[in-house]
């Protein structure tokens, strides 16, 4: 956890006397570094003068000093302090970034540039407020976008410090301004402070935001607390001192920490659990970290021996961990002065897991689906913030913060300010198809930040993208081969469109292929519709389309054309018991076995063959012949042990027959995904007989067993499923 060396209120008060602040700062930094901080303070004092902030009417210079004081309390380096002081320079001085680079170096200039980019997210946080269905998703995308936009994580901490000071100065601002900034703060900045473990800033941002949004409720809870914060902190200190002494007597080495709950968290708990204020026992909380499991329960006994436990307020999450593997002992007792206090007891390992592992505290508090890669990055950042005091040189800290942690995705903006997450390397064409399939088809150009760019341009986080579309038209086949798209989703939609639009051309090309192949094998007089049916097609045109689009192999066509010429003598004679068993089966699967007239058989459940899959029979003892796909792994294993049992097979008449097929769908998880997929199957009149779904790491993997009549019907189904928003691929299992 990121500790603050002294209350932020003290830091803010020091803004009125910069000299006193500089004097207090001096012992913590080298003389050369302090000289740079002093030079920056004096420069901005002259540059800012008596300018005031537009939103709060506070003096800009005092605001900058107070924000820099908060950054110093976070134990950041002097580059970060100077960047905080000079944050507003580019707005008030032509060539301000160059001036910063010349006076204070490249590091400071880059930090100020980064803060300026992040500052623009303020308006975006408000732009989507009120749209119930998309608001939370957009706010979450904004949080990720903010972290992805910065190369240096100190930028985020500077922005948080600046926002904290802004919230303090909003007391005299108009009500609509206070409410707007409060909403932004609670939606965007407080959760970021929480995730990074900057607790003091998180508490202040939440309490101030809540105070401006719900002033009456805030006052009511404050009155119910019936004591000042300093008194509550004094109470926690008394509890810690008492418990620390008893643990020392028991020879238990422990780290103890505690804080009184702030007003916003009290209100959130009352809302979530529908409790009255009098029913809350954790307004004051203490956490004890010990070395091993035995010490956890020993400490619990000491706590209950010191103070009276509150009935029904004990939870053993060590013996019975939560679903996210969170482990800890929770108890509530009547502490000193007859005031309730919650005590949490856990080992250092459990604490590490709770703070940095899958049970991360921020995810527990905010709820929602997990994103393991994102959470790992947040955990790394929090650990980095903890280690910053151990880094001997500031260059080490700067290099560590510059790690490119959020490089697997980009976050770009629509003209309306909506955030869109795309895979890294995505182009304007990918962006267009993400918004809408039709927009992707009609895409003819794009603007990025107002400038026209090639459609093959790789987009970057923070850019605003506008698609220039024709009134009608379709995509080009070149888009698939010349770097215009990166996402599988866009490629799938383009291929489907090309297949549909060029159907007549494909049929004509396929007819030419058919005629040539029929002539080559000497089967020009065979009934074309019969050949199509043998291949599982509805009619000859469908067969020609499959040939023209490359979905049907010449080998399969040859087998269908020459089917009637295959001599029955080539097939091995079957034992009488096999023939009897096979003929007794009347499921109507429509398989013809060479050497036995119209013998009906069983389809293998392992590979679930469907016309026109190439198939092979395997003679089983007492159960007739099982038909497998030629590429079936089970068939290959069986054949290795008994090759003499293999027998050639082909598809017979399939009128009215249906076939069970397992299909896999992988997609980006979202609400309504399963409903949309089953709606597609319903419209295609596909019967679903079984289903299994798994959601993990924001990805949904679904397996369906469906009944279809032919391979072409299955191909159409895959194409339709590929059009569903979020689907990455759909294929046979």
C-alpha cells in the first residue's frame, strides 16, 4: 500500500507559504535537486502571477504548490514535483514545452506532456454519463485508456494529486460545476487511486465527491459519527498500541495498521447491505499481519481476550475461503470507550494475495468481471509504487515506470467521444467494422484527429477516429491481403460479404470446374442433381457455388462422380453377424457400404461426420459398422490396432436426415452474447440439443451440439455466427 507521510490537509495548507513548504521538503532531497525545485517554484510564481483557475476560482500558483506538496508526500522524485508545479505552463506560455525542456530537462517536459493528454479525459468521463446501458462499460474503458495513454506512471499520480487539490477548492464553485467534477472524480479518478493503492488520495477524492453530489446525506452521516476524524484516528491509535503490547508479550511479530472508515465507504456499505448506521460494526477497522497460520488464531484469541466479541460478527475465511480464494479472519469487538472496532487478521502471504492476487481488493470493491492480464498489470504497478523508496537513483524509478504494460490493446475515440477498445495494430477499417458491419463495408477513408490518413494506418491509444463512408458499396478483396485489417472479426465479415455478392460469378466458375472434371473422369452423363445430393447439397447450383468459392475439393467431387463405378468386389466380405447387426439399425443415417447393398450404419459420436465429409467405416463386433470422418483421431487409433476392420463408405440418399455436430464459438464476453448466438440458430432453424459455456479472462468459450442437414447448412451457420458482435471464430469442435 502507498503510505502518505503526513495528512494531505497539512500539505494543502502549506500552499499559502511556499517558503515553509520548501524548507520542510529540503531534508528529504539532495541539495541540487532542491535547487531545481526552488527554481521551478520561483519561475511559476512569476509566470502564473494572480491567475485563477476557471473551474474553482482558486489561485493557480497556490493550486500548483499544494498539488506538488501532495506529490512530494507520495515520495516521488523531484522531476515529478517540478512537473506538477509547471503543469499549466504550456497553456500560458508559447513554446512552453520547449521552455520546460531547456530549463528542467527532457524528463519534466515529457511528464507535463503526458499530464496534458490525460487531462482531456475529464470531459470524456462526463460525455457518456446518464446512458445507463453503456455508462459503466465506458467508464471502465476510460480507466484503462488513461493508463494505456501514459508512458510514465508518475503522470497518473500527478493527475490524481492535481484532482485532489481541485476538489478541495470547489467549495465556492457553482453547484453544477461541483456536481460535474464530483461525478468525474467518483467514476474515474477515485477508482484509479484505489487500484494503485494510493489510499489517502482515494479517501479524500471519494469523500469530497460524495459531499458535493449528496450534501445532505454526507452531513447526516458525519453527524451520526458524532466525532471528528482526528478523534477517530486517536481511537484507532489507542487500539493499535494496546494490541501491539499484548502481541509483544506473546512473542508474536506482527505489522499492525488501522484507519477509521471514511464517510463515503460507510454510505456505500449501508446501501449495499441495506443496513442502518447503528448496524455497522466496522466504522473503525484494524488489520494485523503475522508470520504464519498459527499466529493468526493466537492473535484472534488475544483480541477476544482484550475486548468483548460482538455476536454474529466473526468470519473465518481461512478455514472457508471466499470464491476468489481470499483468506483472512474477521471479527468485531467492543473496544475502548465502548466503541465497536473491526479486526482483520491474516498472514503476510494472505495479504499479498489479497492485495496483488486474484482476490485484489479493488476488484472486490468495484465488482464486475475479471480481466486477469489487466489485473496483473495493476498489481505490478502497485508493487512498483511500494518499491519506489528502495530505488537508490531517480533514473531507476523513471526507467521502471516507463515499462510498456498496456501494449496489448489500444483505446480510440469515436467522434461522439465513445471509447472503443481494439487489438494493438488495428486500422481504421478494423475500427469501422467494430462499430457496425455496414459501416465497415462502406468505409472509403478515415480521419485521425481531424487529418485524413491511409486506411492501413495503425491506430494509437487516445486518437479520435472518424470514418468516411460511401452511401453504398462493399469492401475490397485487397483489404484482406494488403495490411488494411488486423482483426479476425473484420476479415470474417469481408469474406462473407464477398461470397454473398459474388454468388452468381462463383456458380458460373463452379459449373466450368464441374464440366471439366466430369469430362476428365468420363462421367458427363451422370445426373447433376444426384451428384449434388451425394455431396450434401440442396441442388446443383449450391454445388457449383461451393466449387467456385473453393469450399469443395476436386477429390470429393471425383468420389461423387465415380460413385456408381466403384466395383463392389473391392470391399471385404463382412461377417454375417455384422451384417445382421447393421441391417437391424434403422436410424436412417444414409450411409452406403461398398459390397453390401444399402446397408444402414451408425455414425461415430466422437467425430460426428456430416455430408460431404470424407468418411470411412470400421467393423465393430456385434454392433455393425461405425462411420467416422477420415481425419478422426479415434479412427486412426482403432485402425492402427486392426487395419483389416476398415471398410470404404460413402454418403447415400440424405432426404430428411439430420446430423448431430459439435461446434465451438469463442467470443469476447459481454451481456446478451448467448442470447444473440441462439437467436441466430433460431432464425436459421437449427435445433440445439446440448450446450456448454465457460467465461474466463473476459473471453467466452461455448460448445453447442446442433442438428443440421448438410455441410453447406453448417457453413452458412458459421458465417451467420461470425457476424454476431464480439465473436472471434466459429468452427467445428
